[in-house]
C-alpha cells in the first residue's frame, strides 16, 4: 500500500486518534491527514490525466496494450500522421518535438516518448514486477535486452518495409535481414509460450504490435510456425482486443 494511503487510512472520522498521539505533538494527526489527502488528490489527478497519443496500429499500440493489461485509467487521442494534428485539434509537433507516436502525457505539460521507455515507465510505476522485473536485477537486464532487440531489429526492420519508395533491391535485402531476426524469434517461441518466457511481459505488447505489421507490408510472419501460433494467441488476449477495438482496427 502507498504510504500516503496508509496515512489516509489513519485519518479518523472524529477525533478518536488524538488520544493515541503524544501530547507534545498537538495537531499532528490533522497535519498528517491534510498531507495524505493532498498527496491522494495529486496521485489521482496524475493517474486520470495520463493520455496516450497514438496512430491506429502503429507502435503506440504497444503501450496501449500494456495500459489495458495494467488496468490503468488513461485516455487516448489520435494523431493524424499526415497533418500532425490531433483529434482534439492540437498541433502534435508542439506536444512532441520528435513528431512521432507513442507520446505519453503523464502529467500536465510533461510527456515521455520512445516505446521501450514508456513500457518500462508504466510497468515500474504500477510495480508490475511479474511483467517487468525489478530494476537492477539480471532478469531486468534480460527484459531490456529483449526490448532493445524488438526496437532496433523488429520495429525498425519491419517498419522500413512501409516505405513505398524503397527500391526493389533494397527491399529484398531488408526482408532478408528481418527474416533472420524472425528465425531467431521463432526459435525463442519454440521453447517459450511468450517472448520473455512462460508468462506475458512488456515485450509481448511490443513484439505483437510490430509483427502485426507483416500483413500491411506483405511479409507473412505466420509462415514461421511458432510466430503464427503466438500471433493468434496474442490477438485473442482481451488487452489486445480492447486496444485494437479502441484504435478502430476491429469491428
Ligand atoms: N524511436 C521511436 C520510434 C517511433 C516511431 O517509429 N513511430 C512511428 C509510428 S510506429 C511514427 O509515429 N511515425 C511517424 C513519423 O515519424 O512521422 C520509438 O521507439 O518510440
């Protein structure tokens, strides 16, 4: 339990607590209560103010899936990547100078970017150590190793194939390169149900999202047997279904 919730629980409806407080500390329970209430309000506002800027099916779907898994309160706002305008009529370039999604507004006028960082931020904040091990442990470095692999090899590898101006030879080379990475992923999934082991982890939100682009760029990821099984299993997860529905990808 958060320390201020503990303090808040100690706030008496009447003055019954005063008898247990030493005489030399008059009014300390009132101060404690006021501080805990202020912290409670700040925390609540922070949680409810969390907003994810997204583009349907883009890499922003990874934190979207994770937010659903964590059961967090959040809102989403679509960004038109052509005009860089949000659904709410804002200039997206002013929200994120890098001008790409995902962009997580986690408190007023403060945003966090980069998929792997946002995923770690959200899981750490929720203390969800089952889906992202504690910082400083070897297991955490393994998770970071996987996240970095997904970001630099899969995300950028498959993402490059969206480029219609890519010359045929360059495209062939890009497919060959990413296919080697997918051979590796298929081997991992031959031994494990999920990317990081026996249970769902933050890496699955990310790996599913970028491998799901296969259908849009003409790369049939399901020809890798274990990846095919994994994609079907992930697609049926409630957190994934809810994210895809909210982004307008499912009816
Ligand atoms: N390094 C960034 C890359 C994010 C990225 O590639 N976002 C894409 C969508 S998947 C995007 O918004 N592209 C639009 C643009 O660059 O204009 C991260 O890891 O979050």
